[in-house]
C-alpha cells in the first residue's frame, strides 16, 4: 500500500485509515489519482465511494434529457432508456435537417 500511496502522491497514513474505515471515502481528486495509479476504472471507484464525477454531475443537472434518460433506465431498465435515447437522437437529426 505504501507504494501505491507514494505513486499516487497520497499520504500513506491517510490512505491506510481510509482502507480500514477509520476515515470516510476519499475525495474525487484522490479517487482519480488512485484510479490512474492502479489503472482501474475511475467511475467504478467513484461509485464504490458513492460519488459521481463532478463533470458528469454538472452535465446531468444542466441537461434534463440526461436526467430523463437515467430515470427511465433506473425505473424501467435499459430498453426504455434506449427508447428515450432513440427519440432524442431523432429530434437532433430532425433539428439538423431543418437548419
């Protein structure tokens, strides 16, 4: 673990306390450093810490269509989400043809 902490430029003691549950999950910044150092998927590590990438969060809150898509997936599964995505793609295509 010390090697990981050093490679990620994170204090070893802090990382150890996070691992043993004495500290809460790390910040997004620390998680991203760890994911890069360990060559792991950042989104998976963020999810394990009950966090969402700040850029994704901003995109979701500023795009109602994204919220609608995610809610459909959560409530009805991926086929309903695909249906909504297809509708949005069709609208985008129609808007482009009208321009």
